[in-house]
């Protein structure tokens, strides 16, 4: 068979070769002129499309890398907002548990040393994840911290927090907050709640749990601020061995492979069994149960918990 | 990640109202579909919206935030958003804890919600 070269196809082929070489070097700025007709023209158009696609993918990849970097920084900033150490309260054990989901989460907890006798304990869950959630979380945390220093009424702290936050929350966002003030002298805990899951209260003497649920709605739900976020306070007195557990719904809403929720009852069961062995033992057993319930599935939401337990006086 | 289905019913006799029947899971993955549905209804001036949750298995806080996000506009236009049949206990619990039903009325039946979901005079 006779192979012959067409003089007319030499120039376009040369240009195509240069084009491919440039792309291999990472130079995607060139567009190949389509000068030929027929199959050669098809080839020129095809090469342009191919390089365009590679360029788009490369840009997306670069963007993705930048985003990942920024997410990492945001996560770092968020981590610094959580208390770096646990407050020391005589005759009390305090332990925490924080496991964010893969994205940046919107959970936080906080301890506020109001004065020598009073410790503020806050736990909150911000709707929305990622950067928007983290920003609202930062705003909510700092607002609440500032207000906590001004009054010993947790209900009032939540009301003031809502008032200050409302103008700055975009309409689709809200934040649930459980806030309590511990009077260290009398082991008394005064609680208020803005739409957050209830507090678990384990009473050692009775060996029973109850749920403490002061009435209230999440901050940001009542856009005009006409409805109070917190409409009552509840007070409990921590006896020896009593335990209070603040948590976010990432714990109770952990689902197993069939979609069955971990549930609040399960948390109470674990408290009854493990709380007598201390705050650390309760958290360890809870985490173990959560891990076995959730299995290898992805963690859908942040899980946050704060445990407060009054030590049993040595006999 | 689960699936979500949104059935939108637009009654011939009520050009101001739409019923959304939500089923499955409203999470980050399915959120955009629901957002588009609500946005379209706003565009059609259907400012009275009944959300039937009979088959809703899960809704994330961002999903609830969608309804909150349009509530201001809906109310400005004299409309309302009502819910019916939030049957899944965990879904009901999550919405109730937040105080969602203090803001959005909840009815046992869709037909009842449709009757009550009217422009205020």
C-alpha cells in the first residue's frame, strides 16, 4: 500500500503537536486555530475541547485545595474558642466531650467564671455548618460570654443574647443554647433554655434520671424578637453523686445502619449504670455505646457533651 | 445520605396556597431541591404554604432554616406557613425542642391545615 503525505496537512499537524506539547507543560492559555476541514478539522476542535476540559478541572482542583486550606484554618480558629482547660470546682468533677463532624461544625460549649462563687456553663448548637455556622457560633459565644458577666439570672442572659444577636443573624439561621449557672457554695444549678435539648439530671440517691427542660425557643426563631427565648428558670440542687449532663442532639440523633436513633432514653440508661463510677466513666461508656451504635458510618453531626458531677464525700 | 421527594399540590380553588408533601430525608444533599420548590412558590405568589410531613423521616436544622428564611417574606405578603402530620417521633421532637411549633402552627390533618392556612384579614 502506498502511503503518501499530503502537503496541506503538514502545517495543521505541526500546530497540533505544538499545542499538545504546550498543554503537557501546563500551558493551557493557547487555543488551537481551526483551519482545516473534514477529519483534521474535527481533530483540531476535539483537541481544543479536551484541553479546555483539563483546564476547567485543574481550576476546580485549585479552588478545592484553597477551600480545604481555609476550612482547616476555620476549624483551627473554632477549636481555640473552646475552653482550653477545665474549671476547677471543689467537690465537683467536670468533664467534656467534643467530636465535630467532618465539616466545620456549629456546636460549642463554654465555662464562664462569673465571680468566685458562680460558674456559667453554656452549650449550644448553631444551625448550618461550615463557615456560616462557625461565624454565627463565634458571634453567639462572645455575646453570651459578655452578657453572662452582667447578671446571675440565666434567663436574662439568654434574653439579652437574643436581643443583641437578632439583628446579626440571617433569617434562615438559629441557635439553641442551654445555659446554667452553678453556685459553688451550695451546689445549686439554675438553668435556662433557648430551644436546646433538655439537661439530664441523675439523682444518685434515687438511682434515677430526669430531664430538666426549662421552656424556651431557639435564638433567631422569633424574628421580631417578640417571643421570649427563655420563659422560665429551673433550679436543681446537686446532692453527693448527682450528675448533670449537657449535650447536643448530635449524640441522641446518632443513627445506626438501619436508621434507628441512639435516643435520649439510652443516654439515661447509661447514666444510671455508669454515673456512680464517676464523670469520666459515664463519658467513656457513653462514647463506647455511641461508637458501637453509629458503626463505621459517617458522623452526620457534631457531638458535644459537658458533665458535671458532685463527688461523694468520703465516709 | 438518603433520598427526598417533594410533591407539590396546587389546588385549583386556591391560587394563594400550595401543599408540599415531604417524604424521606431533608439534609445537605436534598436541601437544594426543597429550596427551589419554596422559591418557585414564592415566585407564583403562593404565600400560604402547608407542609405535610407524614412521610418525612429526617430534617436537618438547615432544612428547618429554609422555612424560617422565607417566613419574613411570607408574612409580609399576608401569608402563613403551617405544618401537618409530623409523625416521625424524632422529627417531631427535634422541631418541638427548638420551639418550631411556637412559630409555625401544627395540625393533625392536612385538610385542617389547608383550612386554617389563610391570609389574615
